[in-house]
C-alpha cells in the first residue's frame, strides 16, 4: 500500500511540476503580449525617415541620416518613426543570405537614436524589387532575411514594431502575399512571440485590397497598415517614378471642396468598417503629397487626411521627412511649416 502511494507520488509529482511550468510559462507569455490597439495608439503621430536606408546605398536617394534628425522629430512633437530599409540590397544573394554586419550596425544606430528619444519605431522591409518581380525565386531569401532580422531584434523592447513588407505588388499578388505573410509570421513568432507585427494588404497596401487580406485569427498582436495617396493625380503630380505620365497632372490642386472631402471620408470609412468587422487596429503607414503640388493644397490635404485618421483612431506616419515629400527642408535647415502645422497643429 505504502509502496503504491510512493510510486504514484513519484509519477504524479513530476507531472504536476511539468504542468505547473507550462501554465506559468503560458501566463507570463500572455502577460507580456502587448495589446495591439494600445501599441497602435502609442504610434500616434509619426514620420517616415524615407529615401535613406531604402536606397541601394544610403545617399543614392538623396538622404543620409543624421543624428540631429531624431532630435528634430522628437522636439516637433512626433511620437514615432517608420524606418524603411532595403535589406535585400545588403545581404548575400545566395544561401545563407547573410545580412552585412556593417549594415545591421547602421540600422541599429537609427533604431537606437529613435528609441533613445522615447520615439517608437516601425522597422520594415522596403523595395525588395526582385521579390515583387519573382516571388517564386525570392520567397526563400525573403524568409531567411526575416529569420536574421527577427533573431537580431528579439530582445528589443515593445516599442520596436516590425513590418514585413512595404507595399506588396506586381507579381507578388494578394494571394501570394497572404501565404508569404503567414509563413513569415510563423517564423518570426518563434523568436519574437510578443512582438507587435505590422502587415498591410496587397496592391501597394491599397485599402481596396483589405478584403483580400487573410490574417491568422488567433494572432491578435498585429496592426494592419494602409497607404493613402488619393487623389493620386494630386499627390503624385510630376512624380517621375510612377508608371503614368504624371507631368500631365501638374497644377492639380486640392482645395477641400465638399466633393474632395467626401472622397477621403468615404475611403476612411471603408477602412474603418473593415477594421471594426475584423477587430484590427489601423496604421496609415504612409500618406503625403509630392513637392510638385502647390504648398497650400499639400497643407490642406495633409491636415484633412491626418484628422480623418485620428477621428477613427487610426495612427499614422507621414511620407516623409526631408526628401521630395519632405516636411523638413535640409537646405534651409528649417521645417516646411505649413506641412508641420498640418500634421501637428499648434496648440
Ligand atoms: C515608396 C517611395 C515613394 C512613395 C510615394 C513609397 O512607398 O517607397 O519611393 O516615394 O511611396 O510614392
């Protein structure tokens, strides 16, 4: 009798201990998983440090990041910074696709400068053109790059968010993107179980593609991003990189007519309806109007779009800091005040 009790204790006690460990671990994990709506709220008002680290070589798109930019952004009242990064241009083309350590150092420097100022960071993968052109060939490399990035940042605080891919497009269509995003999430979750992840719909993060975006129901720690550049013939007039003849749009204004406002409202209501139905927080990770448009129109549009986003609890990042859409003029060493005031209205 005594022997049987001892035997069963020998089995039951370790089993209980294992069970307790599993429960405790699950509880801590749950405790540490941030609320994505709160994470999104904290992004609040942000700006993209565009045309810098997403160039093939920093500087080739006109911007080399400087220490003072982070200070300027903080002091102007922004809460977050989105850092676009072209990882694909700084990694071995063949397996094991190693990311250059010096490039990691440079990105780390930008991330640290942002976090040190108590600004939150959305770090993305930007301009992986070869993947957009040939998803079959490049998906494996994309995943291996994420494996390295996720491992590298796994111990960073919650204030670092990772965005899988800027504007999936071309041959990486909505269905292929759904699959690849899911694979990336499974992979990144192994090292970053509590990291808030940013994912947007296909066709250049277009709101019209939200309905085709499939996210795993059981992973709630995701913020959904859309980019907003409507009306395109206004925001991209004279933009040499778009497929259309954008010079014919030069002179297009945005004066905030009732019709123009309603168009924006309708778009934002569409996003909002999707967000409510799917219970996901929304981040407008890019919006902006190119400098070939007139400044009064740019300021009016920027103000209207930012306020529409805020009314619906979407948080945002303006495209971008100091290049063609810039809110900061590097030559004058001064803000483009109408744009800055439109983003962060003076109290
Ligand atoms: C692209 C930029 C472009 C901007 C507006 C961004 O996602 O990376 O190159 O200037 O969209 O078109």
